[in-house]
C-alpha cells in the first residue's frame, strides 16, 4: 500500500486516482495488466480498490453503479440527443418488416416469370405444346416441375453472386468510412440501393413483355453497389457498439436481430394477407417501394447537404474552367490511378490478424469467430431460398403456407432473442457483476474480450442448428419439418453473440473497420454459398433433394468443433498477489488488441493513396509527401 501511496503522491492524489478509475482510454497500462480482466471490467480487482483506499482521505467515494467510459462522451446532452440503440430499433423494425414481406412474394414472382418464359419458349419450339396460362401471384401447379425449379435455382444463384461480389467490395469500405464520417450517413446511402432494386422489380413484373426477367440483375447491381444487407448489418452493429457497454452489447445486438426476425415473422404473413386482399402480387412491391421513397429523402438530406457543402468549398479554391485539367496534371491523379491498380480487395481482412506476440490470443479468436460467423450467416442467407423451394416442392405449399412457415420460425427467433437471451444475460452476467460491485466498489466497464458465457451460448446455438438441419434431411411430414425449423430458430443466438464478442476485442475506433472486414467475409459467403447450395439443389432435385441439407449439417458440425477452440478471457488469479512476478503472466488470459501495436503498424511509411486514407481515422491520416 505504501508503494501505491508513493506513486499517487507524485501527482495530485485526487486527480490521479480518478483518472485511473474512470479513464477513457481503451488501452491497458501496467497497472491494468496486473488485474485479471473480466467481461464487465478489467476490472474490479485489487488495483481499483487500492487506488480508492489510497485516496479516500481526499477524494469522494466512487459511484455505486456500473460505469462505462463511453457514457462520458455523452455527458451534458439531453436524453433525446444521446445515441442509443433504442433510436435505431423503430426504423430498423419498419425496414425489416418491408424486407421480410417481399422475400416469399419475390421468390414466387421469379418462379412465375421464369415459368411463363419457359412455357413460351417450349411452345415456340414445339407448336403442339399446350400449357395452362401462368398467372402472376396465383396458384400455378404447372410450374412445380424439376425443369422450372432448375432454372429458378440457377437464376437466383446469378443474383446472389452479383450482390455478393459488389457488396464484398463496398461493405468494408463503408464500414471503414463510417469510423470517420459517422454511421447514419452511410446507412442512408445503403438504403438507397434497395429502393432502386425494388423499382426494377416492379418494372419487370408490371411489363413482363417489355422487361425480361433478367432485368432483375440490374436491380441486384444497384443493391450490391450500395452494400446490400451486408453493409446495413455492419453499420447498425457498429452504431450499437458505439453506444452500448460491453456487458449489454450482446443483448443490444440481439434486439436488432429480433427486429430482423420480427420482420421475417410478420412481414410474410402480412404480405400474404395483403396479396389475398388486393388480389395482386405487385401490391406488396408497390408498398415497399413507397416506404423506401418516403423515408430515404429524409435520411439522405443531411448527407446530401454535407456533400454539396464540401464540393462547393473545394471549388472556391480553383478556377472552374481549369479545374479538370489541373487535376489531371496533379500528383493526386497519378496516385489515384496507382492505388486503383494495386488495390487489394482483401486488404480489410488484415485487422483479423493483428501482429505482435501480445495479440496472439486476439488473432486466434478473431479468425475463428470470423470464420464461424461467415459460415453461419452465409448458410442462413444462401440456403433460405433453397429451403423454401424444397418445402414447396416436397409438400406442395403455396405462397400462404410458405409465408406462414417463415413467420413461425422467425417468431420463435424473436422470442429467443428478446426474451430468453436477456434473461440468460441477466442471470449469468449482470447479477454476478452486481455482486462483485457490492463487494469491491465501483466497476469501470472495459472491452476485455469474449467471456465464458459468450462461448457457451455460441456452442449451443451451433448445436441447435445441427439438430434442426439434420431434421430437415429425415422429415417427410409437414409437422416434423416445421419442428425442425423451430429447433434451428435457437441458432439465432449465434450471430448476435459473435457480433458482440468481436467488438469487445478491439478499441472503439476500430469497430467499424473490424465489422467491415467481417462484412467482406459475409459477402464472400453470399458468393460461394449460393454456388454450392443452389447448384447442388439444381443437380439433385430429381434424385436426392435433401443433399443440400446434408452438406449444411456437415458444415455446421465443423464450425461446432472450431467453436471449442475459441478461448474466452480468463481471471485466474495467483494465490499471492504480493509475490506476483513476470513468470506468473500466464495466469492472466487477456483477449484484447493492444493499441500500441496498432499504432506501430499504422505508423509504417507507405505510399499515399486514396485506399490508404479511407482506412484511417482523421487523426491517423498519413501526411501526403
């Protein structure tokens, strides 16, 4: 204790103790490394208590509630101006409701358009060929044939690959830029791509004789350039990580996922009744397009104003007539061309493998969690259409039955994420933290990596996916098929847990860049996944249509094994803290990216270029030489 008092006496006792207990820094100094990190703090050990005892004569007692450094950034702001995940939930819920309402109708629209075109082509080659007319949005049993199923699987594969390729490039860039320019502006940009895509869908469905169904590819190009679902997921999770403490981050991201699954639950059901009430399949797309148009200008107004202001300010420094030629002759043009030629599309993945011996545990966990998340989300998004095609093919379901099945499965996911998940988090994380707070005083929450609860929730989620998808293979009745789908609904805990766990292992200013790299993997999975699943289903739909579920179940078994290699942060404390030496460092398992290592890596000389600047914050931009 004498040593602690002497150290504090070197400066102001009051300010030094407070600075140590409520520091805004996300890096760990020597004092913090001597304390075992925990999920809610780095944390509550002897260091903080000793500092408090040393300054108890001069300093006021610390608060008796959990604190987080991020909250201090919002001090002085009224409640309606403070960032919170609850501001994001209402618009996100409306967006997912519209998104979920068009999944089944859009798939059935593609089936009807392809079926209609297929029969027309057959009638031109065979004049004696007679077929029943195909009604868009109606009951068309003549389309439930393997030939049409094969064409639909191939076309949806093309659409998925295009979106995946384009979003693989745009999503990491948008995630990195959001660290500099904010999340909401780029969220507005991402929503604009979906509006353009829906417009193309309406034109193709309204005028099928003029617009071939392959025009839907153009809509996918618009959606992919804006980042698609991948960019929206990256930006919303980054926003949530910015304004949520580590102990509640998993639940907060779970709320966003529950919004997504709520849209998938009620969207198809409302769309099915809406189509039944209006008698037109296009009414759903008209409704979604109207929602997108009415909300996008409001979201984009601030972004447009900022862009115009910057362009106007730059234009004041140069002559308008000679600006273009001056730019062509400037070194910036040469650097931009060189950057485009040498740009590495996989460069964002470097953050998943931070250098340095101190980051070896972080490196292992980030790579494992990113790989698991890529398989989870890639299989979920790529196999969704195949699952719907399989259910309609095996059980002769129509638009109403398929929508009802999707609504039920998604509703179970919502209950799991919004009811069961918070209860688990409260019992096994919040209550133990409150007990430690009562015993040891104030707790300052810090990012310390994934804990045991994160790891076990992830393993349970993957195991439920394995059970449910295996049930798809053997289910031959509707009841067993639906029961298997309910079991897979518990797998929704996996992705929310991973997104929260990875954000706890890097500094706050790197969350957007990290989630952007994971978004790149998501986009790549949307390329490879449809090629495997849709291609396999198209090849085996006649002989063994369950083959695709066998492959998915095998993949989930592999990532279940990988999840056992993820190591949470530990708090193994030596029996005698006074005798702690450097040889006892193995007792402390810290899973957090060292900030000083990042700064050393970013300080390396590098050729200036656009692709370099957009991965740095405003304070880290390398000066142009």
